[in-house]
C-alpha cells in the first residue's frame, strides 16, 4: 500500500482512496481499516497545509441544503475565500 500512496499529491484524497479500494478489494476488513487510516492521514496533511481543522474542510456550507463533501484542496480554497479561521 505504501508504494501506491507515497509521492502522490495529498490533496487528491478521493482519487487515492478510490484507487486503493479498487486495487485491494479482496483484502477484507484489515485492508479497509488500513485504507481508512490513510484517508484520515491525507485529510490531516491537507488540514495542516491549509491551517484549518478537519471539521472545517469536510464540507462547504450552503444555504437551504445539506453540506456537500469536497476534495481537500477545494475545501481549503473555499475556506480561504470566506476568510474563515480555525
């Protein structure tokens, strides 16, 4: 799994996780737990890079609708444009 993650852009969380799941589909619950840990680590990297806590990166607020999950860098850009701070 390490070879599939190291060197990748951490802001591409969705594509990295999709690729890990696709490539490891026969691994069972242990592999899925490891993939979950990788996803959390990627979100943490993006949050630290943007200076934002994870809960602010998970979704963009919208009036009259439920929050929509965003890619890490898209969420960070949204937060900067709204001038939100941790």
